[in-house]
C-alpha cells in the first residue's frame, strides 16, 4: 500500500568547523563554544556512470563533503575529459567497467546513475540500453544486498510514457508504449524501479528511487538532442529556435546543482524507501515521498 508522507528537506550537509569565541572580561579571557553543525559521517561511495553529466557532478559534491568516491564508467556516452579535474584527487578512484558485468567492492552507498539518458544516445544501441538498465540494476542491487549499502536508483520522468496527466505526481502510473523506439529507455527504467522495490521487499535492501526530469547545466553534451542544448546551440549559431508541435507542451527543468542537491538529500534521508520526482511539484518547498508500508 502507498501512503503520502511529507517532510521538510534535510539541513545542508556542509560542515561548519568547531570554533571558539574569545572575549575579554575584566581583563580575563573567557572562551565560549560557538554553535556548530555536525559533520557528515565519512562514507565510501560508489557512483556508477560517474563520468557522465550527472554522475560527475555527484562525484564532485561527494568529494567536497569529505567522502571517498569510486567512479565506475565505461565511457559509452561519456569521456575522460569530463572527470579530468578529479583524477589526481586522493579520495577519488576511477574504475573502467561495464555495469552489465558483475562488480564487487566494499562501499557504504551506491548511486546507480549508469545509463544513456538522451534519445540520441539510447536509441543508437537500444538493446545495450535495456541491458544497462536491467542487468546493471540487478548487479548493483545484488552488491547493495551483500555489503548492506544504501542504494539510490536513478529513474526518469520517461517512465510515465506519454502522460495524460500534467504535472505528474509519484502515484501516477503513466501511459506507456512497450514497443516504441523510446521503449528501450522507458521500459528499462520501469524495470529498474520494479527491481529496486522487489529487492526491498525480499531482501530488505535500503533503496531510494529518483525520477529525474530534464536537467541542464555545465558539462551537458551539446548534441544530446534535448531541449535546452538544442536551444543554446541554435542561439549561438544565430538560427531560428525550433519549437515542436503547436508550442503548448510543458516541461520540468532542473539546474544540475539543484538536481544533485535533491539526490544527495534523498540518499541521506534516513528510514524512507522512497520514490521522488526531481524536480518535484511541491507546496511550500516541502518534499513529497511515496513510501511502501
């Protein structure tokens, strides 16, 4: 059964160092402990697809928070240049590996971000796209089960298919096509969600599922065929900006820093096997979670 639970976002994760305020009183110095924010506990984190657009930003944020990061990628749609600035970091390790093959390590958290995300990329090899979603998720869920790691599974707004409801909430099941040219991605991601909740129900794996909508920002591929990159390229080339259909379509866009912030907050929210749309349509900036009971 699904129930709706609302909770406020977690506090920012940036640690404030311990400080002592010094003051003089009657010629004597007295020390007063300043208010401090507890540092996040050190974690060893695996990020699959870590050289990609979102994955690389997650790696940078985690390193900035003091964690050790293992970045796993096979450069199927990403490049080494996307993480070149991280290669010399003492807490960063790059592992070239395909998630369709088993992988073993010791870690505390897993961000399973591996999968081509743009139509240009995932339609180039649709069978490979489906295998990354299905086999990759099986391998990462199995790893999380073995080492008792918390895992965040990256899903997508595409699981709603061609929705008949706008905006889409987490309890909407969608209007889908199982045999279309986009189905390799759409149905693959639907299976990832199914696998995540079956691992929760059968093996009590600590899961999070994030349905990520359109994300833009530094590092995005200029030729990924999506709206923001197309608009920018056409504007830079002084071309007419293409609007498909009658212009009445609606989209949700999230800046990459905000999307990463949402993903990390979702991962760090304790005790909630949750499905969350990012960005989500919330009132008063509260997050909406749908949790299994």
